[in-house]
C-alpha cells in the first residue's frame, strides 16, 4: 500500500518520486553515498530557520543508526551537488561527524527544486504559521497553484490554507510577533477582524503584557467593530449641513470635532490629545497672536 501523501499534478510531475517519504519507496540502485564536503545547501531554500535542538536530536540518532532516509541532490558540476530535499539530515550528519550521506541524484530544473523544497517544508509539522503562510503564498504567486491544488498536495483543508494566508494581512509587527511565538495564530485570526493596523498592534501588545486569551481578544475585536458600526450609523443619520460643519471645524482646529443636535439644544465637542493641543485650540478660539 502506498502511504505517500497525495500531491496535485499541478505542482509538477513525479514529485512523489523526487521526495522519498520512506526508504522502501526508493529503488536501492538509485541510492549512492556522497561526501558531505561535496554538498551545498540550496541558497534559495524557503526555510531560513532550523531548530538547533531538533538538529542535535537527529544528529544523536544518526550517530547510533545512521541516516535512514536518503537526501535528494542535484548535480551542479563534477562531483558537486546542491540539496533539493533533506537539509536537516545534511546538517545533522555534519554535526554527527559523518563524512558521507546516502543520497538520490536527480538532475531537474531549478524551478522544480524550489517547488519541491516548498512542498517538503509544508509537509513538516514544525513550521510556524507565518512560515507556512509564506510558503503557500510563494507557491500561489510563483507557480500558479490554486488553493485546491495546495490542499491536495500538503494534506491540509482548504479553509486552513485560506485562514493561514490571511495572517499575512496583519500589521507587520504583529506578523513578527506570531513568527516569534509572542502571540498565537489564534490571536492573529481574532485581530484580523480589526481593520485598523494601529489598533491591531496596540491589542497585540496588550496580549503579551496582560496574557489575554484568544476568546478575550475576540470580544475586544467584537466591541471595536460594534462601536465603529454605531459611529457610522450616527454619521449617516446626521444632517448633511452638520457633517459639513464638523469637517470645516476639524480642518480649522486640526482635530476631531463632533456636533450633537437635539430638539432644542446642541453640543460641539472638540477632541484634544494633550495639553499642547488644548492650548493651541484655546489660542485659536480667543484669537490670540
């Protein structure tokens, strides 16, 4: 029985043959021993960070039982090779003091190498959500892969892929916080409900400082959306001349101005952010030089 995860045909022909998932899938005649000194990593490898503790654990295993799964290499020139798949095993073998590593040699186009490297990384369980999202985006942008094709290739549901990609719409510093593990992808999804990037970052900082749960962040986002809708509704109901007056006064004072009109009485509210703003507003109202 073939346990290889299904991959979309749109991702290139024969990817399952190029990335052996278990040793039995590779014809032993294809496996050769290659000197580690003749191998170079792919500089365009989509994964930039490698967990040193995991590399160390793999290195200890290689010392005891060797490399059980061959890496995949592309010949670059005489006796030299570039890694297509298996950089962790390569790094761990060097750490283990090995001189050679079992490999399968495949001379394939560079475009396909990037495709394979992305798919191999996506099938791992230790990618953070932002690395996963960037890999999806790269496949969609550079290889015209559909989300449906991705779903088939990496064994993840289409909604999971869609929601993961949406994390890239967050404020840049918030994305970095997810990448660094300061907040969770669940927090990020809750923050996506807030359109204002400054508010996203403000609440993300609160998550870290106050250890807010995803549920609490969802409630905060819900309240912000509700307040925004109320303000929109109030603005729609205002007389067009009142709205025009608010805008003119806002331009004069350089701050937000709200005019509330009742049946007999009304109120003009001028917002200021600090004492300096207040002094400027008072100066203008009193017409002081």
